[in-house]
């Protein structure tokens, strides 16, 4: 019955077409079995989630493969090329990957009853995946540096030779930022940034370090990294762009090949529960997707975040999934000069 309750509460959007969960067909048996979860969530967040999951799903043994989004994707691609993956659930921050695998028919459809309060832009309209956490690309500046008004301002003369960027070729979050910002400004965007002296630093931690050291005055970085650094005394300030922060959904999806569907659905239920959302916010410095959850380190919750961010649409997901390699090519060409 829990699938029916979720669908009734989610009526009015395409998610109502989601099929009944296997739990109903199995007579509501308690979830059990060994579950493999591939995730890019921080290790300390994963460790804190373990007892929460164990309490809610005592007959489920969760095995984690944890690494950055690119590492997780590389392992999945290698396993699938070899004939199949052991992964049951994937929890990463690469929204275009989820769209691509949806288009390939690799996901089961499931909408958790705990997703009824989640913004529709954070749930696939066909129920293939649901965000359970949100990372956000914002700008940071040194204490004595001027604050850019927007991402677009990074190409302007006042910020010449002052900007550090993440590498869209190796960082999933930097790639999502690149897709959003190029979509808004067109193909010359990366070339304009490079002509203004912007430099690619590497991952988010490398961008943060360059601004902290004064090597760069401004950086584009994950909010969670900036919040943690500020709390530890880093001489930086967070600058929210007037043209909208870029939110990167950390989606959850279940492989259609799973042998433990009830356990996989139960895991997603736990992640979207108040207890799971609390761990994500409190220890991950990320936003949860439940509007009842507070934001990390005093920030507004998810509703306040989405107001300050560029909206996610089906079109954006599909565009990123289809044209991602071309975006990477243009990024590479601009910053290899």
C-alpha cells in the first residue's frame, strides 16, 4: 500500500505512472539481503548512515563502494562493459548520467512515500530517480577581494587573472556547472573566461586552496566545501550569484538488475527519512531535499536554496546527457591554450 499512498499524494504530475513496488507483490515481506551501493557521498557521511540504515533495515547488509563521481562512473562503465554490475543502488552527483541510464532503460521506477514533500524538479517525472541530497556551486572570494555579482561577471575586466575554476573534465560538479553556465551564455563562454585569465585548478578542494592562499581572488566551488572551510577559520567569504547558483542533485536510482528490490527501495526510504536527511545535512554540509530539514550551518533550507538557484528541467537533463561530450570538448579547447 505504501506505493499507492505515495502516488495519490504525488497526483498531478507524471510520476503517477510509476508501477507498484515489488513490496506489494511480495506481500510486504521485510526487506532483506546483501545490497551493493555505489556512492560519491563522503566517507564520514556513509559511516554515519550505516547505523541509521541498520536500525530501519535490520535484515539488510549494505556494502559500499565509495569514491568521487568520476571514479564511480568509471567502475560502473567497466563492469557493464564486462557484462554486468553488482551495484543495486547508485548515489552520485552526476545528474546527466542518471538521465542517460534512464534513456537506456537501466533503472527501476520507484517513488518513495518519503518523497511526497520533495520539489517536483528534484524527482524524475517517470520515477526513475529521486534526489536525496543537494550540492551547490557558488562563488567564494578572499576577504579583501571584490565579490562578483554573478557567474557572468567572471568574464569581465575587474576579475581578469583572478578566477579559479574546477576542472569540468575530471570533476562531476564542475562539469554540471559548465553545462548550466554555457547553456545560458552560448559556445563562446569558456573562451571568454580563458581570455579573461581564468585558470583551471582541479577539484573543488584545489579551487578552495587557491583562494585561501591568495593565488586567486575568486573561485567557483561547492557550498559544502566553503561552509566547512569558513567554520574552520578560512579567510574567505561566500558570494551567491545573482544569475542563480547551480544545484547538483545527488540522485538515488535502483538498477533494474537488482535481486533485492525491496531492500533497495527501503534504503531510499531511509535516505529520505528525517533521520537520513539529518545525517546528510549535519555531517555532509549539504542540503537535504525535505523542506522540513534545516539548511547546513545556518543556511536556509531547500526551499530557500531553490529560490536562489537555476531551476532543473527535463530539457536541461536531456541536453546535458546528449551534448556532454561536446561541452567537455569546448572546455578542453578553451583551457588548453
